């Protein structure tokens, strides 16, 4: 069986946000899948999805600080039509990626003990974010 739905995540400030529960709570058929895969695809070029630490919020803060240093807003970018945070957001999105594939077992995501799904919001005011969730399983 295959299921597909669009998840709309609420707008977040710039930074990394743990969205695991928000995604799980909205997946309509997750409990029906005994063995399968969940594919999450973020439909934006200035945000990202990644897996990382789900417990200590300082990891998310450290990650944001790292990317602010490595991809600064004051570099001489040609693409600056939408403000100084736009091109750095595109770079961060490309570095981290816009999709994840996670195994599903007995109606649950088979994440590691300390793993969580992060939304990387790379714009100061990115707005709501859309994710296409495709669930395949038996």
C-alpha cells in the first residue's frame, strides 16, 4: 500500500527545530504499516530536513551558530533580490538536503534512541513549510 499527503508545518524563526512529533501526529496511516518506508520531501529551497540529536536543544543552537559562521549573510552574493538571508538559505538547504527516508516498523518510525527529525529554517521569516509525506508499506 502507498499513502501520500501534504503536511504543513507552522512557521518557525530561523534555526533548527525538532519536528518529529509534529510530523508523526499528522501522518494518517502510520499505525497501519507493519514494515515500510516513510519518505519526506520538503518543497522549499531555503529550508532543509535532517536527522540529528532529539534531546539536548543546545545541539540545535550550536548547529545554527556553525552555519551562520560558515555561510555568512554578508558575503558578496549575486543573488540578493529577496534580502541578505536568501542566498545563504539556498546554500544551507543544498548542503543539508530537502528529503529524508526513514524505515517504519510496527506502525512507528524506526529512529535511533537519540534521533529526531529537524526542520532547518534558514530564512528570518520563512513562513509555513510544506512536506510531501509518502508512506509505503505492508
